[in-house]
């Protein structure tokens, strides 16, 4: 369509029903309209029409060659905010009071936020095959614990097939994408006393740093970044004299090939700021690495790729521990993987207690 083909011609070539093509044509027309606009000359009506078509602040910023922040400020200046509707769980047969909300650029908001002390919890989004459900488990028990402590809990998650999005888990639930724009919209509406981000995946954690004026509860954004940023994490390990496999951070395809050549194959490659083993792969040659970089990830300074020496015949150990602000640490368990290191924990099994780990190694772990 962007190349000038009309709906009839595309239907003739693809046999895709014209109805679908007509809907796509509407979106293409809106995008073309935005490309010709000056953000600061757009009216409230312009913004409402574009937002009703589903365009995010990021998409508007891209089309108008501005930033997400500029778009958000202009949108709020014009008073353009989403309204939240309740999901009718009774199909209009009975009056429904289920606190399930979704956003719409309509006039009437049905959310009815309260003035109680409250906390916003960000969920982990859609579950994937091979991924554990620990994010959802943590979201649920966080909500239960906060309710016991007298807080109203607000869950924000985009997966209706999880326990965290059941009606009894939280006081209010928003079925919304876990993006900066949508999180800020909920913050503006609800005015929570705090926000808990630890139970989303790491991309979401990174994207929520500095969530406006709302305090992030629990692990600080800086501590989260120290664990996720490989350069900072390597510095911590060096300071603590903890050994680690030789590795590096690639910010370009050339970096990746140079680092792998220096380390020696096989190597483990994976994107930064992800959980769940997504896009992690063991590669054995330059050719396999090039294929990985072409198909699995896009490498740039904002999204570096982590490359580490793959340890053959290694034993992998999971350690679950809790710590408080005073430095007290409680180790809940030390688990030995049955499969070799490199098999993602969501696809493997563990033994508790360990069977082949020496006592001296266990003491090293504990201290």
C-alpha cells in the first residue's frame, strides 16, 4: 500500500479478503497523515482521531520526528487521555462490577479509582513455551501480602490466561501493554504510593526506570541495572573475586566476531536485558554466529549482545536467596541441575538437596 498498490490490486495478487485490506489501508492513511504533520500544530481533535486508531506515542514521535516525551507532553497539554472501560463479564445479562479494565479513547471512564493507599504491580506479560511461571507467582503473592498489609493492589498485565489476572487476585486489574506510555497513563489515573517492577521481564524493568514521581518499591532501579548491565556486573564480580567464564559485550556485528574469535568457540550468545532464555544460543563457528546475528537479534549500542565462553560438561546450580536492606541473607535452597549447563532452567529439572556438589563448594556458595 505504501508503494501505491490499491486494495483491489492487492486482493488480485494475494486473494486476501478486501475487508482486511481496507482496515490496513485506514492505518496506512493515518500514518501518511502523521508524516506530513508538525506535532506542535496538531489539535486535540487530531490527537483523538490518531489515538482512536491505536497509534502509540512512540509511533507518533517516529512519524513527526520528535521524541516520545514531546508527544506525551503535547497530548497531555491538549487534555487527551485514555478512558478505562470495564470488561462486562456477564455479557450485559446482569449488572457486572468486575474490576477488569481496558483503555479506550472514549469520553466516559469507568475505572473509579479510590483515595486509599495503593500499590501498582507490573506483571510479566504473555507466558511463553519453556518459560517458568515464577513471574506470575510472585505477582500474586505480592498482591496478597500488600492486601494483608492494608494496601489496595492494582495489577497491570497483558495476559488474561494467568492467575495474576484472576478477579480475586487484586483490587483492580488493567489489561494493558506493559509499555512506558501505558504505565504512565495508569500512574496518572491511579496515583499509587509505589510501583513494583521486579516481576516483569528485564526489558520492562529497564523501560520503567524513573517512573515519573512514583517511588519504585523493593530493589532499586540502579541495583536492577547493576545486575543486568554486563559491564557493571563484571566489575562487581571482580571486586568480590568471583570467577566467571571469559566473555564480552558486542555492540556491533564486528564486535561479536572479534570477541568470539578472542574467546574461542563454542560460545553462548544472548541479548541483554531479557529473561526466559529467549534468543539464547550456543554457536560453534563464525558462520553460525553470523546466522544468529542476522536472524535472532539486532545488535546496536542500545541493545548489545552478550558473548561468553561455553563451559562443556559443567554443572549448573540454582541458588534462591532473600536479603533485606540491612544486609541479612537467607538462602532458601541450593539446587543442582540434572541437565548440563546451557539447558535453560525452564526446560530442565533440579535436585534438592544437591547430590554431586562437594561440601567445600557448598560452603563457598554459602559464604
